């Protein structure tokens, strides 16, 4: 791992710790419930994707959360800058992470295939 990759991972980690703290200080109780799963910054650290836990939210609720987060983005970025003393913060973009659900679906498919093969023999 190169030194630049290490710095980027460290930066991701710092943002991963700062964002839940910033979310918890917002006035909207709905946004305080959100859990940050992961943060991935671009190489130049100008943009960062924030992955959120879907927690069985409906598509309508997810869209509402994303709309609220886009409005709260400047507040969250300012919090990160002030807390760390940064000159600027990456532009945050939010999305719900469905990888866990997709993994469960794939596991279920493999179980179903194994069951069908067992029934055929």
C-alpha cells in the first residue's frame, strides 16, 4: 500500500467518525437515526460518497432521507471542517448501501440451487 493510499484511508476513517457525530447534532430527529456504514473519498479528496444503512426503509423513505441530507450537506461539511481545522471539506454525496441485502439474496439463491440438486439426486 502506497503512502497516498494510506492517507486516503485515514481520511476516509476520519470522515467516517465525524459524520455520525455531525448527524447527531442536527435538529431533524429522522436524520439522527441514520447510520453511516462507510465513506469513500475520491483520490483528490474533492468528493466523498457516504454509504448509509438502509434498515428496512421503504423507497419513499430513502428518497426523503436523501433529499433532507442534500439540504443538510453544507452543515455537515462545515462541521467536519471546523472539527478538524481543514481549509475545505470534500463534497459529500449520500446513498444507501444495499450490498448486504444483495449478498443475502445471492446466498438464498445458492441454497435454493443446492436444495434443487439434492432433490434431483
